[in-house]
């Protein structure tokens, strides 16, 4: 059963709603951008994500392959969600930015410093 959860950046200028279950699987990544911010990836399909405010305040940042679009609040600088290259049909929501978040069932540790090899290994186990 899906439930609605609210999320936002630090200052609240960017806010969103997500639909997901009460227990979720997340990824922890060791790439240079995720590890420095302790980002906890909760992948939410585009259809289950609604940006409720702050679209005009989002600043885009791309690096490396430029296949991911990192979206930061231009007021407080927090990346509460973004478009990852690993899941093109989903947004990655930072579980740390969700109010009263769902419980974490499983944490997958993803070696983002070796992105292509790590993604290939994960796809082999699916």
C-alpha cells in the first residue's frame, strides 16, 4: 500500500510529495557528491513524485558524464531530490529530506566511484 510523504529542502522553499510504501529500500553511494552530503537515495518513479513548490528556485548541476541532473535549492543549497543516471525513470529523493520518513528495510551500498562496474554488478543480481 502506498502512502503520501512530504519532503523539502532545508529552508522549505522547495517542497514535494512522494508516494511510497511504509518500508523502503535505499542506496548509500560513495561517489564524490553523495558521500560528502550523506545522501540517502530513495528512488521514486516520476509518476509518484509531485513538486509542490519551488520549481523556479531549483539550480541544476551536472558533472562527469552529465547524464544525471543534480537539483539544488538556490536559497539554502540543499539537494532534496535529483534525476540520477542509474534510474532514468525515477527521481532520487534524499530520505534525510522527507518529513516523518518511511522505515528503511534494506540499504544497498553502491560503489559510485566505480559507477559503470557497480551498476553492471547490480543488474546481474536482479
